[in-house]
């Protein structure tokens, strides 16, 4: 430990020399690392936004229950009460004929004139039920079995599709994370190995003088960490710029997409990228350092 | 200090470099190992440095057994050895001072102590005035002096010099041998391999070991 503290200046100097030794190759490695981390940051950003969207869609998942025509107000209230008691039901509202008409008018917008072709309001009164997406099947079964319910109209296909999208996004996120991790470790460890190869004479001399492999490897560890930390910082800056541009465009053109608060998102992504940089940099460097043992000491 | 009993060294390719070597070297001895090229001088030093392990027999250096399973301890053992190599093994792109400091960097010296001890070592080898020179700008004789300074800064119990005069002109070779032999004291033994026997004829109190064909063919001398 004393050796490490007393030699910190030497280690930094050696790390700098290691990077300088293969400057062009290391520049390419560095650019590769920045791009990979940037892609990773974009995936995390996309993941974050899509998770929020899915969460909102999940919260907005709703079904419509139509009841028999002969029910009076008390029966309807009872029906609503029974539905509210079902696990997985978040909110229950009675939608009157007039409200159903108004909603359709809003949906149709400029085309709403078509509704004037009807002499009477063509819409039925129904119960609007917001449910938990994961409980769709069970909730629908329960509601269909309640006495007085004529039929339930669900968006099961859409809901299933949303669930599918969620799973696909998660899977893609995991695959990209794994790919980024492996690629970064390979790049950094390759860089370290190259540095060790280029410095094999010095390493071998230090070994002959009695230095431990951990002492010999420390500058390479610092070089790897410095490279990836700088890569992480640049990738973070690029991501912040990309988020700013993305937010500007999305909020203008697709206003209904529920974007997370920008500062929160930026903080989240930067923390993940820098943490990943430290972990992957250490992992890659340690992996690369293993080649010191293979050095031709004998 | 050094005890070798029936040591044989056979390389992976099947070449036997040393055969049934027996040797005892005590503290404070000056030992010259001579012999023609390829006789096994360097292989003997490799054994003593723990760079190679005996295929047969036993090698003990400063009480440490030289064997594959002792790899870590051998690395620590080297901290008590001052190696001087024929090709100097000085690191280019570094100054003479930085090269000397490299010998003690991992021994827990404070930066201040490291620098002052390194300057002292350079002074001992007569090179203090060139402490800030890059080693590539030094002559071969000066590089060898830097390597010797790097070896002695550790105040080792054993100095192992492998053909230290091999690349030097006559004047420099004599001067380096004088320097190395002067490092011997009650605590420090100095082992020097050389094929230039004409340079060591007048050495007193030295042990002369001749190796040929991987075997010790002659051993004579010693302290009076």
C-alpha cells in the first residue's frame, strides 16, 4: 500500500506513457469505447422512455362492460360496487350515452360531422374499467360472470401486444447491455494487453528486480480506467446533447408521448454510464493484466 | 548464502545446460565464474535468480529454495539480489536517475528517500553528474554503471553480474570489474561471470570457478 501511495506520480506517468506508446491504436480503441458507451446510453435512454410509456399504457389499460338494458340506477351502482371489489381493477366509471357520444366526437375531430347522420345517439351507456395490465385475463373472466353484465369489450389484442412490446424491449435492453459489456471488456483488455506487450522488456526487467505483478500492472490498470472514464464522460456529454435534441423534437411533433423529466433522465443515464465505465474498465483492465503472468520471464 | 547440490538444468527443448553442479558460496565472497561461450555460466546465474528451476538436485539462495512452487517467494528473494546484466537492461526513455529508482520503487521507499539513495548510488558508480541524462544518450560503459547503481541501491546480500564486461572496451571493462569487485563486503557476496579471464588474473581473495560443458571443471581460491 505504501508503495502504491509513494509511487502514484510514477504510476500516472507510466499510464500516460502506455497510452502514448500506441497512440493511434489507442485512439481507435478510445473512439470505439466512446461509441459503444454512447450507444449503450441511447439504449438506456430509450429503455427509460419506453418503460415510462409502457407504465402509462399499463395504467391506462381499460375494458368496457355493457350491462342489460333493464337495470335501474341502484342495480348499476351495485354492479359498479361488485366490479370495484375485484383484484386488479384500478378505477370504475359509468359512461353515459351523452358522454360516449362526446368522446367519439373528440376522437373523430374534424370528421365528427358523420355522427349527425344518426337520428338518435347510437352509443350505449357502459361501465369503463381501468385495470392492471397483468391481471387482464382474470379480471375479464370475473366481470363476465357477474349477473347483469351482458358482455365485456376488451382490447385484449392491443393489451397483449403492449405486453409483447414490453418483453421485447426488455430483452433487447438486456442483449445490448450484455453486448456492450463484453465488447468494452474486450477492447480495454486488448488495449492493456497491447501495452503489456509493448512494455514487455520493462516488465520483464521489473520482474527480475523483484517487483510484484500487482505493482507492475498498476499503471496499466490506471491507463485502462482513464481511457474508459474519459470515454464515459464523452459518451455522457454526447448523450445529454442527444437527449436535448430528442426532447425538443419529440415534445413538438409527438406531444402525447409521456417523456420523463429531462433532468431526472439525464442524471439517471449519466450515473449508469459512469458506473458501467468504472466496472467495465476495471474488469477489462484486470482481464488484460492476466497476460503479465504469461510474460516470458523464463 | 548459496548452496547447490547435484543440480542439473535441462531446458524444455531437451538441452542440458548444467549437469550435477555442486557449489557452496558463503557471505562476503567474490566469485568469478569463467568458461567459454555456451558453457553454462548464464544458465547458472538464471538458476540463482530463480529464472530457471533445477530439473534435478537442489538450489538454495539466501535460504530460499529455487523451485517452481516457490515462484512468489523467489520474486521476493530477488529483492535481496542485485542483478547486473550483460545487456544492462536499462529502460530507454528514462533518465539514469529514473532507472536507478526503478530498483527500489516497489520496496516502500518514500519519494525523497528514493531520490537521495539513487543519487548516492549514482555517485558510487561515478555517474552522479549524469543523473538527468536519458540512458540512450549514455555510453555503454555508463549504461552498465547505471545498471550497477540500480543493483547496489537495494543494498543486496548478493550481486549477480552476468558478463558485465561483454559489450565494453578494455578500459571500461577493467573499470566495471574493479567497481563490481569493490562492492564485496562482509555482508555482500559478488558473483561475476566472464569469459575474459585475462581481466581477472590479478584478483586477490577471489574464488574462481570454471565451467565447461555444463559442469564445474575447476574451483580454486578464496579468502586467505
